[in-house]
């Protein structure tokens, strides 16, 4: 009986670990002339989360390249779907947002994504990298695209300068045929190690004899904001 119990417990734990792979993102645009007010208001809102006993981790970045330059991204990771049924004090959260954040910024989009663990390279410090290269890949066939990302991950394992490649599949709030890669870097020299990502992905696609799996690639630079995050130091 004890042996059966241990097997069931192990299986349940494995399922639970598999389930905690949902991330939620929000993209904010500070109102014209209110960037500083937005930053301070968002910091006050994070303090509300801390005081309310929120156990979720919240990461924040400013976008520093591309058409969305100056917009702010926040995200929370490692969730099951059930977690979103019981966030900390939803009414209080909404009221504090109305007081401290909404007067100074617009929510441009929110979306959820599934973490592709087997196609990723990550450590506990990955999301606190100085920079994240956010590569958004629109695809025509998701299973084939995941094969390409898997090969790309394997090619990076021999490059000790790239220690963060987090792959996520958009599942709600956007194009469900998109994969987002978060590639960490702590210097521009390190950032440059993936400068030819589009060529590398195209070569892998060709090598696998896949036809036009990758439709479009965009790249943006995200700069981590410790003072606009609620994460372990």
C-alpha cells in the first residue's frame, strides 16, 4: 500500500509541475508627459500587492527598441490555470489600479502564454537578466515551429554566453500561432551573440525540410526594472 501511495504522490507532483507553466503579460503605455507619474504609481501598486500578501512574482521591463519604445511590460510566471481563479483580492487590486496606475497609463494588451520548458534554457536568475531580447515569431504550423525552436535551443547549448532562452506559446489574448522567445543578456556584447537569429532559424527550417513554417519575426529589447518588480532579491 505504501508503494502505491508513493507512486500516486509522485505522479500527482509531476502533473502539478506540468500545470505551472502559464505566464500572463500586460503591456502598458504611459500617457503623454506622465512617464514619471506612471512609474511612481505602478510602484505604489506593487506595494499594495506586497501589503495584500500576494505570493505571485511580478517582473517589469521597459521596451527600449522598436515601435513600442517607452512602453512597459509586466508579467507573472509559473502559474496553473486555476491560479487565475483566485488572485489576491481582485476588487482591491482593481480599486488600487484605478487610483494609482490607470490615471497615468493605458493598458495596450494583455495575453497569456504557455511555457515550453523542453525548448528553453533558464535559471532562477533568467528573468532578472539586465536585458531580454523579446523575439516574436509568427508561424504557420505550431508543431513544426516547436521542432525548429528545439533545434535552436540545442545549438545554443554550446554557446556558454547564452544562458537564457525562454520559449512561450501564446494561448490567449493574441495570435495563437505565435511563439515568444525571451533571450537574456547582461551586456550588449552578450546580446550580440544572437544577432543572426533569423538566419539561424531559417537554416534549421531548411534543414528539417519544412516549408514556410516561420512567417514573420520581430525583435524588441526589454530592460529589466528591479524597482518596478516584486520578486526575490
